[in-house]
């Protein structure tokens, strides 16, 4: 089994994942979001798509047995194991503009978007190519009557994880989220392992 890798708080990384390999994303300390994006390694114009995925799943809360699809309707990642059962695929990666909008009294931070941009640049992926992320462990309830979104602390506890199987060769971007509300006001690392 491959060793764990750690993403320090408020940072991100990128790596390749081959078809048939598994990616395990772990919340080592609890209540920490990890933004995940995926691109077809052979053609990075093909990227993970919340719209396609939610359309085919016919629901907004995805878990074990669900597939994350690309903008070309191809299976990118299957969720094969999930110890939390609550993730978000509605909200975009936080950015410096997110901080200016939601946290004007806090120091600005480049956020997950900036971290993904820096991590994916060596793969030739530009900022404008970064799609909405699958936000592992993010807790975004939706009011049934008004549709209003709330961002609450994650339900994940120390050691909780989600395990994905790659449906094609991928380039993955993964972060330890930088937004205050997403993580209950604290920032912690994210662990991951490729199997």
C-alpha cells in the first residue's frame, strides 16, 4: 500500500491518477474540506462537471455508488467508499474574490482557486480551465422552500474518508480548503493516498 501524503493547511497539490487506480481522500483531524478537480490526462479540455454529474445523479448529495462525470459525459471518478455521506458539488473553489466578498474583515487569501491554479500550472492547465470542484466533506444544506444555501461545518470526524476509482487517466487537483465557513473557522491538513 502506498504511503499517505499530506496537504498542509490552506494549500493544494496536483498529481496523476491512472485508470483503475484508487484515490483515498482523508480528513485526518475532522471538519476540514478538500476541493477536488479532475482533468482527462490526454486532453485537459475535458474536466469534471458538476452540471453533468448532478443531472445524471438526479440529486445534489452524492456518496457511495455515484459517479463524477466530465463535461463530455464520460465517467471520471466513481465513489466506491464514503464514511461521511455529505459533500458539496454546488459551490466553486474559494478565491481571493471570495474572501473579499464574504470575509472583508479578514486578510485576503488566494484560496483553493489560487492553490489549484499554482498546482496545475506544471500540467499546462490555466486558471480559466479550472471547473467547479467536488468539495469533499463540505456541508452545504439547501432550504427546501427557498433554495437558500448555507455553509455549515463539515460532518467529517478525524479519520473519515472518501475513496474514488478512476475511470480514465486523470490529472487531479486537490486542496486543504482555505475558507473560514467551510471548515468551521479553523484550518487543518488533508491526507490522501493513491492505491
